[in-house]
C-alpha cells in the first residue's frame, strides 16, 4: 500500500534512532564524543599550499585510486572483478570521502558510515591500530548488499590516524538459499546470504585465519571468494602504502592540506552551481515490480529533491512501506545514489570528491520504506532496484541542470536498468561453477542536449564499466556465446536518441547442467528501461528469452554460426520474468539477453531527417519506428522522402491537436499563490518552458509559441494536452500484461499551442498526473 504518512517535522525526524540495528546506522552529530581518547586524529595541515603542489597531490590521490582498482583486477580470478564491479575511496581521518574512483558510483559511498561506525564502536575495543583491516557486509551499516563487501583500513602517520582507504566489491557467492547470493524468493534477511557486521580481519598486519575460515565457510565457491577477498585486502594495503609514501615525500601536513582543499573546492563548486538554479522541488515516481517471483503488482517509489539556496534536501515521501521479498534497499544506498549522481553530474570536474557534495545535502528518507528498509528486510536480491533508482534520479538532476545554461550543456538523460543474469551449474567434469553475466554492461547511454547517447557505452553508474571478453567467459564457464550485437530500436526516441543497447545469445557447451537466475530492477522487463527527458521517449523493455530444443548444433556441424535467434528452429520459446530462481538450460537450448539504451531527449519529430535515415541504414532504428515516431519516411536506398516526411510530421501534429487538456483528464489542480513579477528577463527552466513576467505576475510559458502554461508556483504539466496509451507504442516495447495485472500507461504531454511534445511519464492508469517540478 502507499504510505499515508507525511514527512515528520525536524524534531520528530531527529528523534529517530539510527543505530544500525533496526534502522540503518547514521552517525549522530556528536559521534566523535564516543571515540576512544586513545585514538588520536592527525589534524595538522599547512595553512597554504601552492597550486602546483596541490595539483600534483590531487592527481596522486587519483592515480592511487585507479591503481587500487587495477590491483583488484590483477589479483582476482573473478570475471565480476574483471567487469570492474567495485569502487574505492580515500577518506579523511574522520571519514569524509576525499576522492572516489570512476567505477560503480554508489558502491563505496557507505565507507564513511563504516569507518565512523568503527571509530564510534570499536576504537576502545578491539581497538583501531596501524596495520588493521576491517571487513563489513552489513547493509544496515555500510554495504550496498551482502555481496558488495566493504574493506576499510586506517592509515597512521607517526602514531596518529591520518586517513582511511576503502574498497567495496561484488563477491560472487557468500551463501544464502540460491547460488550467487541474489535469492529472489527470500521473504526476509534470514534467507539471504549471511550478514557480517564489521569485524577486524587483519590485526596489526596479520590475517586472522580463524575469521577468514569462518567467512569462506558460507560460500559455495570458497576458493573464488578467498581470491577475491585477498584482492580487496591487497588493494587497501597498496593504497595505504602509497598514501604513506606520499606523506614521506611531501610531508603529512602538506598532504593533509591538499585533502582539505580538494573537499573545500568540491563543496564550493557544488554550492555555486546550486546557487545559480532557481529554488524548486522536483519529484520522480517509479515502480518496482515483483516483491517476490510471480507477484503481479507494482510498488511505488518516489524521490523528492528540494533545492534551496546552495543546499539540497532529499526525501522519499510517497514511497511504499517495505514488504516481504527482495524489493528494496537500505539508507546507505539512498544516500549513495544521490552522492553518486552528484559526482557524475554537478561535480564531474572534481574527480569524484563526493564528500564535498555530502556537506551540502540533507538526507531525510523515512525508514521502513522501500528505499530505506529496516532490518530484517531481504535486501540482497533487491540490489538491482538501486540501479533503477539511480538512473531515474539522474533525470531529476538533469532537470536541475537544465535551469542553468552552463550546467545544461553537461546533462545526460537517464540510462537503462541493469537486467542481471546469474548462471550456476556443473561443467562436464563435475565442477561447480557460477557467475554473473555482465553482458548487461553493454547498455546504451542516455541522450544529451546536443548529441545522441553513446551506443553500447555501458551503464552510467560505472563510467569505466566493461563487458568481459568473450573468450575469457568461454574459457571459465561451460557455454558458448553465439553473438553479441547492438539491438535495433533499443534506445529511447527523441530529438537526440538514446544510445543503442546490446543483444547477446549463448548456449550450454560441455555442461552437466546450467540454471539461469534472473534479477531485473524497476520495471525494466515489464514496461520500459531508461526514461526520456523533455519529450524524449523511454527506451523499451529488456528481455530474457529462452529457446529450447534448437538446431544450433546442426548449424555448427554445417559450418554456420547463427547471427540471430530468428535463424534457429526451436521447440519452445519462453520469456522469463524479472525475478526467477532457476530456469534449467539443456544442451541445445539458447538464452538471449537484450539490454536497451538510455532515454531520448526532446521531441522526436524535431530530429533531423538525415540523422533518422542514417540510423535506419545502420540498423539502430527500424524503418517502421522512423516513420511512426520520428515522422521520417526513409526510402529503400536509405535516402529521405522529403514530401512524405513533411506529410507524416504534419499528421503527427494533427493527431496531437486532438489530445484533451490534462486538466480535463485529472481535474483542475489547486491554484497555488501567484508569484509577483520579478523584473528579470525570461529564463529557460526546461527545454521547452520559459519563466517570464506577464504583467504583474511571474508565469511559465511555452518557449516555442509563448502559450501560457501555469503560474510560476504551479505545475506546468497542468497546462498541457495529454495522450494516454499502452506502453506498447514504444518501439520494440513489450506488453506489460505479460507480467502485471495493473494497468500501466504511457502518458505524453504536448503544448496545446504548438503541439511540441514536452514530457512523457509511465504510470499506473489510476495515478494522478505525476508531479515533476515546482518553483518555490
């Protein structure tokens, strides 16, 4: 059910006990008063640091983080690590992130929570000493989920705690009722992989063998886990050693001054950008499917971001209460999503110094909800919903950035969800195997204000994400990949289209048995993947499809390698749900995974016809979609039929003229207080909306035809015309009724004056018009 409560006032919210037991751990303002007096902080810093030295040290910390990541990939035998499913950070002595790395952006944002928990709870006993290394996989303290194991090491200089280094990385199997650690049928934490609250694994430089044996005992693949664990420990040891060497070379007080300036510069830049944005509240509603496999209902999630002055306030009012099943995540991820997006968008030039953004953001999620789960919720299998929420919140930040000409040029539209595929089974020698197939990393990027999204760019959550090499995958596991190719109509349509995603197919090879486990977040399988912006369409659904009893072996014997599943004969065709715990794959069966691209930007009929035609020739857009959505008629020779294109685009506009007013569909909105005229010149606050004076008041109007849409404090969508249709009109879109009983619709809103398509939303038909932005 949807929450009926309102956000608590400041006093009530401050009374919530965030201790890491039921609610997540959040250090109180006075947490340092509970640190042992025996733990001395190194705080001495030079008053001044010259610009050249500062830049050298800033880049030194950056290269330490990059080499930290390289250490993990070189030491680990895990294809998951080869796909860069990790992140690492350098933190101040009291736990601010000075700099993270360009890997998965939300993954190690829990490190400040972990190290502050250690200092608050463990500094007296068992103590924090030089050479210690701690491990934590508790999602209510600082792990994204149990498989994203956090390793943290203190760095001491002359007996004082100078800094921390940390990494968090996805380990394949740490137990639980399903191989791999993503149990989709877990009703609560007790069916998930085991939770490890923080403990000291290395004591004064010596690995605790008893604790490592306890840790490995939970896994179906203890040797792989041991290698991954050693890679993470080696990464922290490397980073700590390089940081100490840097202090020896430049002096600890100089390095400390550089760390402080990095944070101060990032904070100041973040604040300056926010100050240029008009005060406003932005909201984004999305849905999580399937709290448990077979559930045919949706579950509402809402993010609200209020910008006032140079600060952001982020809450989750409007989000459903948590329920049974792996359908939510903890506070660490709520915070991590916001900070990760901040680093990618408003702080991209500050080398992921997200501690600077953290100083300017107030996090106010309600505990016990899907985006701030309380113990004992099942959260391991719900980790893909973190990515879904990350991508959708990226559009909120894009709307913020669109209000300022300087930041607008940097915005990127939401990318797609990540449809995870996990394989587990036995090879022909009787050896157990398991892996997360990272071909989903071949997603396309979201569109930009001036260019298409990058095709097969990878997920925006991880700037350096990569797919494993085909030969390496086939070397490690009993399967053969038939093909990998970019998928037609997989990016969201728009003036600038989303990048194309990836289609991959494989079959078992020399296997005694394989089971496929699916785990997709949001509504990536039922309705759409990446959401468009400013009239851009969403990208279509991802697909897990199984073709049984194919003739692939006969085609090989004939010397042919199929280039598409349509070239195969088959006995049966199955489309798997977003959450499933094991579909057997026999010899001759083929599994196809399709992961799409990002959302489009702007009205599709504003796309240059020559670009649409080139997309058709290059198989990025189908001829049918070019005509139906872009309004571009492409001849068989790949050229544009100018007359047919003009006629089709006029036909699209004529159809939009028949759309009824949104106020007729939803009823009139309450009229907010009128905003007085400011005397300021008109200001773009949206690709197609301008804030301007109209006599004695400030209003929102169409920037193309100047049609009045709403008062300045009102919702501009209330002044638009609306079309409400099935999401199946999205090119390559599927039928949500295959998976859902609820009626999901695509709503498109256009200007009633010039018929420019201004925004789209996917919602339950029963939902009111979704709030997008209100200026304060």
